[in-house]
C-alpha cells in the first residue's frame, strides 16, 4: 500500500514499507547462511556484555582507559542491536518488509552509533596520548567527571549531526512502486537513491555530516599518534619506548577494524556501482558486524587486566 497526497500540484508518494534483501543471489541458502551470522551476532553481544560486566565488577579496571573501552562496547552493542532483528528476520523467516518510518528510525540509530564509535576511538587516542606524554597527571586530567562530559559530548554530537537526516528523506517523493533495498537494514545512501526526486540536498548534507564527524575524527586520531610517536622517541630507554607503544596496540587494531570497512563502504557506494550486489552486501556486513565481534577479542587478548577481570568474574560465577 502507498500513502499519497498532493504536493506541488503533483502526486507525492511515500511507501508504507520497503523490501529488504539478504545475500543477493543466495536466497535459496539463507538458512545455512544464518548460522555464521547468528554466531557472529552472539559473539558480539556476549563479548561486549562481558567487557562491560568485567569493568563494572573489577575495581582495578576503574580507570579512564577501561571506561572508554566500556563506551566502545556500548556503541558496539548499539550497532549490533540495530541490524540484528531485520537481518535475522530476513535470513530465518524470509520476512523482508520494514515500515517506512521504522526504516528511517533504524537508519538514524545505525549511523548515530557509527559516529559514536568513531568519536569513542578518538577519545581513546586522546587517553593514550595523555597516558604516555604526562603519566603523572593522567588521573588528574581524565577524572570521572571529565570522562562523563566526554561521553555526553559524543552522544550529543552524533544525535545532532544525524537528526536532520530522516526528515530530509521524509520530504522526498519515492513514487508509486515497490522499493527493494540493497541490504537487510536501512542505509542512508541506499534509501536516498530510491527517491524519484532531486536528492542534491541529501547528498550534500550526508557528505558534510560524514566529513565533520568520521572525517575529522580520523584526522585527529592520526595527529594524536604523530604526537605519541614524537613523545615516545624522546623516552630514554628502548624498553620504555616498547612498553609505551605496547599500550597503544589494542587501540590501533580497533581503529583499523573500524576505519578500513568504513572506507570500503564509502568507496563501494561512490565508485563501485557496477560491482555485483553481493559485493555491496558483504562490505556492508563487514562494516557493521566485524568491529563489534573483534573489539572484545582484541582487548581480551592484548590486555592482561581485562583477561584477569574476566577470569575473576567467571570464577566467581562458577563458585556461586
């Protein structure tokens, strides 16, 4: 069914629902494909919840570095929960409909959590810079109140940046037709290009939102590591240099795990329009699912304190 009304003396149509798609060309084996997808979603949800519980219940982890890690886990949980219901509905039940307004809401939260993740990674790079350049003032600079304000700024920035996007889409004419999206969730670029109207404003706003958030964050992260390397080069002994750099390894891996898929998604949407639909789908899934899966693993493997916190928490459960 379509909702229509008069608009500039012509018919204005908004679909009551969009049609979602799973893995293009592999619809016949969606049941089998759902197994690795469900496993990854379970890993992401379990891993990030365990990180949050370990930080909360382990006093030795009540430090700025691990508070920022908790923020990263929260954003990863948000990203995972944004796409889990529709993706598994498509793969398990072949339920491909999503209401127009529900699609816009999912899109808003999906992109908001992505911006938050970028901002948290920037905050973590600032944390590493302070810890290495001025370790004696580390605790006094990054107090709980400062960390709380940083968290509020991250949420506010993402919300304000993405808030206009659904309303800019809602003003567009989509035409009286069934609309099949390219994924099992709603991407801004994917929804936008389905409109039968001039989308110049949407393109410009989307580009400016990306550049002013993820773009600036990536540049500031690079700058922070240039300053970190400059500080490390000034350390007296090689052992101190290695120890300082070793505290950054987990964060560097988390940055790569997030930004490489982001770049891949941007490239495929702008320059890979002739690529097969399955390539678009897989790149998008990597962007949304892989970071929430890998981040808890990276920090559990690289951080001795996180491992100890997890082991203590699990051992207390076994004893209970």
